[in-house]
């Protein structure tokens, strides 16, 4: 790895990698590093992404491995020589504000009124309260099919963990099961959520929480992440010229819309999405072109 220190601080990556590796999390081994020059020698995890191997026949086994590894990560709340940042209210809200700035306004061309901003703000407060009432564990933050590797021995490898934080227990589960890059039927989602809940209870990460309560945490945590991600994908296109992420916006938005429809707490937000955002997406030539390119 060549990561010039003037462009990237690799210290968190090195500290987390060494700590997780010693705890049995399958991350690359750091054989040697020179942080002053930005060079690292890492063990090789190959080129096989989980995303490229997932299908109806392989998903149950691959996701079980991913869930078991997630539980290991969630127990790594202490990292020697590095303090994991808190996924606090300020950070959660800052992430969600990317959506109106980059998705609603700049990509879709909507002008939001003060009332519409208040509707969003009210929803943000509900989502943040739900996130902060959950057990706080070590969170990878991008635990999905493009950051998980299938190794030659068919075991799992974990990448891109340098932004790990202490945060809500449902966050990484949402990243994995409501992946922005691949989706699954509802019965499969529920099967994997229940499998995770059992693993987390066995590890004593969570106690005295029934499935309906945990599912609400999961759904609402998903909304926070999906609001953030459509903003990030829009920014990656508009600011950085990375058009490949446009095709992932409709899937990510569909997760958000489905949860809004399921909970009365978000009825005002859902009505606004129906009235303003869905029609704007249907008229957005960039999204239409991205979807057409995906289907062809």
C-alpha cells in the first residue's frame, strides 16, 4: 500500500488492523509499515469480492460467515494506541444533511421550503434517538459486499475498516443486509436478521430485546444510512465525476421509501417523498440513463 501521509492518515488503519487481527478478525496482516513515508506491506486477500459470488445458492453460507465475523468486530471496542470515535448525534445528523444538499437540491433540482426542511429535521431527530438508544459497539461503517472478500479457502476477509467507530449495534447489519449494491427478498432479510440476533445474544452483546424491537432499530438505522448514501452517491457524481454510483441510488432510495411506508412516525416524510421526490426521480434523465445502462 502506498498512501502518502500528506494525503491520508494511515495510523487508524494500522492500529485497527493490528488490533482486529490479534482478536481473530480476518483483516490483512500488516507485515511492515512506515507511516512517515506512507508505505505498508500487507497480506494479500486476492480479488474475489463477496458481491461477485453472491447468488441464491451461496447467500446463506456467505452471510452466515459475514454475521459471525460482524459479531467478532462488534466486540473490538478497544484498540491499542487509538481511540475509536463515537458515532454521536452530530456525526449522524451531518451525514444525513448530505441528502438534501446533494440529492434533493443539486441532483434532482428541487427547492425545499422551510416546512420541508422541518419535516426532514423531525425525521432526523427520531432516527438519531433510535440509534443512540441501542447498545454501542465497534462499528465497521461500510460492512457490505464490496468490502468483504472470499478468500481461496472460502473463508471471509474484511477490508476498508479505517473509519470504524463506536456506534449502534444494528448499523453494520443494515450495511450488510440492505446493501446498496445487491438486494434480497424480505423473507431472506428476516432470516438473516434473526440469525444475527441469536449470535449477538450468545455473545452477550444484546439482552432483553425481542425481535420486533430490534427490527425497528434495524429499519430506522437503515433509514439513516440510506439517507446518507443517496447524498454520498449524488456527491460522488456531481463533485467527483464518478457516474457509476448513480445506478445504486434507486435501490438505496427504495429501501428508505419502504420503511417510511411501514411506520406512522414517518407519514409526513413519506407523503413528501411521494409528492415531490418520486416524481423528480422519474424525470431525472441521469438516473434513468444509469438504470437503463444497468439493465442492458
